[in-house]
C-alpha cells in the first residue's frame, strides 16, 4: 500500500494528528463540564446559605412558607439552565466530533479513489468492469454516508427543539404553580 517510507510516515502522522485532535476535543468538553459543575456547586451552596438565613429570619410559619415558595422558582430555573448548558456543551462536542469524522471520511474517500485509479491504470485488459463495480460500490457507500449524516443532523435538530420546548414548559409550569401559591 505504501511505496515509500515517507508515505508511511505521513499516514502515521495523520493518524496521530487525528487522535490528538479527538483527545483535545474530548478534554475541552470535559473541562467545560467540570467548570460548569464547580460554578453550579458554588452557586448551590451560596443559594442554600442565603435561603437558610432567610428562613431563620422568618417571624412565623406563614412567612417561612412564603420564603420557601419564593425560593422554589429560581432553583428550578437554575436547574433548567444547568441542564441546558450541559446539553449545549454535549451538542457542541458532538458537532465537532462529527466534523472530524466527516473530514477523515473525506480523506479516506480521496485515498481510495486515488488507489483505485492507480490500480485501474496498471490492471490487465478487461478488468474495467471490476473497477467500475468497485467505483459504483464506493459511490453507494458515499451516498449512504451522506444520507446517514443528514439524518443524524435532522435528529439532532429535532432533539434540540424538543429540549427547548420541554425546558420552556417546565419553567412555565413552575412559574404558574408559584403564582398560584402566592
């Protein structure tokens, strides 16, 4: 497959670069999730202390219940915002990984096409039918990959709109519930 050591070295370098890019993307995503978790934990602790102080300052049970009810909606909104952030980080990471796979698949397609053309030139007479069959199979595989990629993007868009709708419905339901309690 490789005629020179330079071709072999270039292929190895390309593979290492791809793995490094994949690792960097995964680590960047993990770093963003870790930062989000730390900030969320800090916020939860601060809000908990603030809420506890407010509850301890209540003069009677009615005021304590009112304070407790007023704390519910912001907590739900923060939980929804956290979930949305995790989803966005995951979606962005998935998109970056998909772009890498597409690029790798494009390079693979080009290499296979080049190899096939070289093989066709040095193939014995009458093998053009076999070469055409292989080219047809490659075209079918490319078409299937493109269709799969388009379907995956559509599924991701539908999921994103469903997450947004569920998030909005949750916030509205909590807001309506909190409004009724007051």
